[in-house]
C-alpha cells in the first residue's frame, strides 16, 4: 500500500449507518435516563433499563477504543 492510499484510508469518515446507530444509542440512553428520573417505574423495569444501559455503555466504550486506536495522532 502506498503512503497516499494509507493517508486516504485513515482520514475517511466512518460509515453513515454506523453513525446513525450511535446516534440512536445516544438518544436511547437519554430517554432511558429521563424515564428513570421522571416516571414511577417498578423495580423490574428499572433493572431492565439498568442492564440495557450497561450494554450501551460497553458499546460506547468499544467505539471509543476503536476510534482511539484508528486515530492518526
């Protein structure tokens, strides 16, 4: 691979579908936080929302690690 190809690959933006997926995860996290704060929820519902929030946090952390690893500097 030439230096030019490597540079072009490193500066290419992430796939639009992936960006939309991450946006949806952000919106879900905000809505879940709002629901837990405002709505009277049962303990079972809170447990489900907490578990889903943990999964979303892991996905955000993995996204951070991938972005950090692929950063040029």
